[in-house]
C-alpha cells in the first residue's frame, strides 16, 4: 500500500492544517519579523534571526503538506466492506497476554494517533493484522516484545 494513502477524514484534516498554516501562522511570523526588524541593527538581532528561522520552518512544512495532499490516495472508509483487515478497518482485538480488549483503526501515516486508537498502516500491529479476519490469532513483534492478539471484530466506520 502506498505511503501516501489516507482516509477521507485524515485528508480533510491535513487540508485544514495547511489552510491554518498559510492564513494564520504565515501572517503571525510576518508580524514577528516586522517587529524584530523595527528594533534596528539586524546583524545582531536574535529575535529577527529566530523569526526568520521560524519562517523557514513554516514554509518547509507548508511545502511538505502540499506535496502530501497533491499525491494523496484518499480512501472513503465508509464505502469499504470486507471480512478481512484492510486499510481503513477498525479492528477490535483481545490482548491474549493481558486479557484486555483494544480497538484500533488502521489509517495513513500522517493521521496516526494512538491516543485516539488510530494506528499507522506501517506500524507493526497493522502490518500483522492486514489480511486477517474475525477469529484469527495474530502474533506481533513490538519494541516491548512479542504480543498475541485475537481478532474479535473487523468493521468500517
């Protein structure tokens, strides 16, 4: 699967972030540069140097996001249906080692957020789950060691 695949909601979120950076962050840094420049000698002006560095960082992030958006393969998860785990699936798992139940949605790299239960398609857990279905046991090599999961449910939301 492409590194630039993302859900529709992830795509929309990235577009909003780009819009904010172009309209709010850019304007804010322009004001910071103008304020620092008004202080006089630019050759020894730390505030000016810091503002210009921040401007360079923001412009770099804008270009990066524009590239991601222009090459994105957007998948509308609500239109998907499968018995198997694929990109966009929400998977309910039982951690066979601890007995805990966890739920993960498999999303694009740029929209992953473990605190929201969103894991990247390139994560070890997602890679182990792809192609599996309800009732399958999965063994995952994680930085913390081997984990064993039982797939309880595969859905698309």
